[in-house]
C-alpha cells in the first residue's frame, strides 16, 4: 500500500547511458531481477555507501573499484550477498569479472550492487549465465524496466527525470531508487542510481552527490534500521554540449540544485512506499542550536513505535510526541519554551497541552494521509526536516514473512 497517488514518470534517456534487464531467477522467476548499466567511455561516476559495519560484499568491492573510472554497474535483487564473509567477496568479484568479459573492460571497472535477503550465498552461476543476453539488451531508454528490476518489497517503481537548461544548453538528469523497509540511511539511500549527460569531474561530482544526499536520503526513515547494502550512485556521461561544470560557477549551483531535487523526490517516494505504510509524516524541527540537534529530535519522534502506531490508528495521542521530544537527549532543554504543532493546530506550549487545542481538531488532522509535525525549540535559528511513515499491521506481516 502506497501513500498518495504514485505514477511512474516519463523517463528521459541520458545520452551515453544504457540499461538492460533480465530475469536471472535469483529468488523468483516472474519478473526481471538483474540490471546492467553501461556508461560511455570517459564518463565520471560518484557513489556513497552504507556505514553499517557489516556492509555487504558488493559494497566493499564497489568501494575498491570506484577509483578505476567505472564503465558498468551490475545490480541484482533477491539476494543481498551480505553476511557472507570471504566467499561473498569472491562471488562479487566473479560477477565483476564476468561483466568485464562481455563488456570488454577490466573487472575493476565494474561496480556490483545487491539487495534482498541477508546471509545467503549469491547464486553466481545464474547471474553469469544471464550476462550475455543481458548485455545484448542494453538500450538508452530502459529506465522503466530498470526501476522494476531492482525492487524487493517495494509496491511501486520509483523514478525521476527532468530536462533543464544551464547557460543555454539542455541537461538531463534521470534516476531510480528502491526501498521500502530497513530504511534509515546513514550516508545515502537503499539503492539509488542517477545519471546525467553533464560534463563534470569525478571529484566535483562526488561533492555534489554528498551534498544532495544529506537533506534527502539521510533525512528519511521507515523503521530506524540501516541496511548492509545501502548505496547511491551518480553517473555523468559528459555527452551534453554544456562545457565542463566548474566549482563556484552559476552552472555548478544550478546543477547541484537539480541533483538535490532528484534525490529529494526519490527519497520521498521511498517513504510513501514504506512497508505497510498508510501515512506520510513530515517532522520539522525549528529554532534549533544546530542541524545535528534538530535531526536528533526529529528522528527520535520518527523512530518511536508509540508515535508511529498512534499515527496508524489516527489517534491524536499528542503525549507520545511530547515524550519523544523530551527524551531526545538535548542538554539544558527548557520544555516551557517548546511548542509542538500537528499541521496548524498547536498541541503543546508552556510545558503542557496548548490551551487552544481540542481533541476534535487533532482528530481531523490525524485522519489525513499526510501530516506535518512541527517542533519549535526556541534555542537557535536552524531547521531540519525528516520524513517518516506510520507502523501498521502490514509492516509486521511483511517482515515476519520476508524469507518465506
């Protein structure tokens, strides 16, 4: 169940980027589960990865290979190849070698990515067998199939695409992501792949991606669990007519905003598709001393099972939000200065229930599919937002049955 009406957008092809999909039968045989992305020669590639100490084998290998001017990305769903030790690393490298053979590049120019069940061996033979046909399927206008091939418990494919103008030249940015559960990124997203035809150095592309990830994928949470496989990749083919984008230029500022817009859209789509989600919750913390404390307060609210289940029940139990703010760990917190709102209804002020608040007003807001919680700390001037969703019966069912 997704929150809101979600339609897969028209996806603009990115010159210099080709995609192919196939069903390799990794965990199921009903839909494509293997994606290959080819970058034109001289493309640049940036990536960020999970900070989970048990990061998956493909993450380790992709980190190693990122410095070698990648030409291919290989992504499988249905198996995470995580918690698999040294054999998992060997399996990830075998897939890179196999891609390199069909693509005519070195194995270090292949980045592997996996998503699915943790702790099971990657069925390497199935992947390698599918590669020749997969490589033959590469075309530039295949983003729709690509978005579907990387899905696991997702209920809809997630995509973003826009053509915009910089200095009189048209630039394209197109991307896809996947994720619905085990969502509390600590660097990037669950899996996300974005591409542009802009020309930009790897160093500057990496800076753009890191900056875009922080207010987008690093500000969402479904269940507070950081995956072993999180990765987000930004590719730049350099095929547009725009001169190389340089630091400090107007073109860089415009490009940075475009990348951030794409990441923000894909991040919100993930929360709308949170496992079992029926509501989208925006948590804004204002007048904080630092961005870090604003995020801490917002995530404390977002991670509270009591808050999340109250939202699912449409129960205006504002005391649960108040309690979450109070235990967020802020030093010298003056609770008498704090105000808390559900949309435009003030629910807490002067250390307790707002005098203007009525249960009827709270109920009307809680019945909505999309709700904004605003916490005003009166400690500074900084503000941050975190997106989350409710906890439903279906969240428990989906995760209880995940391996069956």
